[in-house]
């Protein structure tokens, strides 16, 4: 009975958890400027929650690299 209850609880928690967001590499973001602009916009609108996420860090690196290439 306990095993059944634990299984149900784990299934419910898994179903309610946040969906995993795809992590884009710096190269992915460099290749798609629209995606880069979208990710940077999201990061700038919510820096406290998203600032240290891999996508925001990769977007910042891609933006920096794109600025260097334009020089």
C-alpha cells in the first residue's frame, strides 16, 4: 500500500513539475539572430530569476561575440 501511494505521489509531482527548457549553445544563438534577441529580451525582463540560467549566460556570450565580430 505504501509503495502504491508513493508511486502515485511521484507521478503527480512529475506531472506538475516545470517543463524543461531547451538549452541553446552559443553557436545556436549566433546562427539565429531572432532567437538570440528573444532570449536576451527574456533575460533582461527577468534578470533575478533567469540571469544565472545557461540560456541567459550563453545568450550574453553570443551577444558579446557578435559585437566583437562586427568590429
